[in-house]
C-alpha cells in the first residue's frame, strides 16, 4: 500500500508530548505565556464566533462540546465533568481538542486537553485576577484541592505574585496531596481545617470544588471587604459553590453571559441581573476594580475562546520544540473526488 501523502498527516500532541512540552518550557513560564495569549484573544473578542457550549447532561455529569472560530482558525474541545468519577479512580474532567483551517476545513492540530484544560483554566483565572484582585494581594485561600488546585496555585504565583496558599478540602487526603505537590514551589503552603480558617488573611479566594448540587462552599460571613473571589467549580446547571448573598454583595465578572447565566453562580440570580463581560475590562472599555473595599467575583465557567487560545499556543510551541507526532488522520486520495477508488485499491493491495 502506498504511504499516505503529507496532506494526510495532522500534528498530534499526546499526553506524553504535552508533559514533555510543559517540562521543557517550565510550568510557570507556560502559565504566564498562556495568560498573555488568552488575554490577547479577549482583546479580539468581537471577532470570534460565540455560542454557549453544547452540553449533554446525565444524573452523574455532563459531556460538552465547545466550538469557536476567529475567521482564520476553527477550534473545539470535547470535555466532561463527572464529580463522582474520583470515587471510581477516574478523573472529574478529561478533554481533547482540535484546531482547523477555516479556509480549507483541514485540521492542523489534534491535542490532548486534560492537562491543557487545567493549565488554561488556571491561566484564565490568574489573568482575570491581574485585572480584578487587590494590587497587593499576597495570600490566596484555595478551597477544593483536587486536580485543578496546584495549577491554580502556580498560576497565581507566576501571574499575580501570590506568596502563600491556604488550603482546604473536605477530604484531608486531597489537601495533603496538594501540599506535597506544592512543597518545592516556592509558595508558603498552609493546610487548614475549614474554609473559614483558610480565608484568614486572604485577599483572594479560589473555589474549585466538584459536587453536582447547589453547594455552599463559602457563606457571606466569610467574605470581607476588598476580596477577589475566583469561583471556577460552579460550571453546570444545578452546580454552584457560593451562597447567593455573596453574589448580591459582589461586582460580578463573566466570560460569555449567555453561557454563564445557564452554568455559573449567577444561575441563582434573575436573568437580567447586571454582570460585566470580562473582555470589556481587558480592553479598558469598562473599569474592573474601582476601590479597595469592592468585592469582585470572577464567575468562571470556562469558555471556548480560552481553549482556542490554548490550542493555538501549544500548536506554535509544539512545532518549535518538536514535541508532537504525525497522525495519519485525513484520507487523501490522489484524485480528491476518488475516495472510493482509494479505498478499493487499498483492498486489492492489502496482503
Ligand atoms: N471553570 C472552568 O473553566 C473549569 C475548568 C476545569 C474544571 N472546572 C471545575 O472545577 C472543579 C474542580 O475540578 P477538579 O478537576 O479539581 O475536580 P476534583 O474532583 O479533582 O477535585 C475537587 C475537590 O473538591 C473537593 N470538595 C468537594 N466538595 C467540597 C466542599 N464542600 N468543600 C471543600 N472541598 C470540596 C473534593 O474533595 C475534591 O478534592 C469541578 O467542579 C470542575 O467541573 C472548572
């Protein structure tokens, strides 16, 4: 059988190559570069195709498709969210994604995105905090110490300048794991016995818990003036982390309102409750933090443009570093209208 032509091959970043890529660049550099790449795409926001992600819900979780395009490239991510998975030794979130040329429709990259989603979520959170958190923030409470947690801690160190993380999880084994993973990070790591204790002295709180219900990870009395809340665990209908009273005291910033109103903390509020679109803060059209006493809330659910930016970033970096392989993914007949002939000739030639 003749070997496939170069048109058949699509660069593929496997999990192994993603890990090599991150190690060769350095995780904090990756997080900083990703934060800048996502911020840049937020300044181009009006250019992108936008739609709330397409979710397929079950009692145990959700499977979602997240498409977007900037007119030159098209991208999508497949991602799941299954909070009870960890009880069976499976992850809550797994993902992969693709970039394609709009001009031809041909894919240019297929990539693992489980690791990349954790990186891009942390980079988005930290980039957002750069605009909304108090300027002198040095201490962050981190509630929920699962798969996303170390990425969040490192992104806030690299992008925002956080020096201490105060950890809490209902499962103390998760906190021990997170503390051990961050032991050499240069962060001061303080395991705590409750959310309340984790909040002591913190100027930023990140909630990244997983529970498929209206949970109350933080109550109103825990939130002092001037705090920035980075709430990323409430990202599905019927799955939130904050008491409604906190929302009523906060200025709320979101990625794409039509998606966040379905999935975010603000599903607890009326549909016309005022929120600010983050991209407008980034372009300077709207003010972010206006005062030292203001409570800012990033109601982050994760939007397709962040995955698009992340895929574009790793595409460039993979081609530069060689950390990818070629997948024989696109059928490429000699005559583009003779797909059938290609198939039948392969049958004749096969041993
Ligand atoms: N917004 C986004 O872009 C985005 C991206 C990725 C993941 N997520 C969400 O972030 C959350 C965390 O994801 P993960 O991969 O780290 O999940 P995970 O299952 O690995 O970790 C979640 C942790 O939360 C803890 N937890 C659950 N209820 C708690 C409570 N009441 N108080 C304190 N801790 C509690 C669990 O014990 C667990 O250790 C999930 O809900 C996921 O859907 C959001």
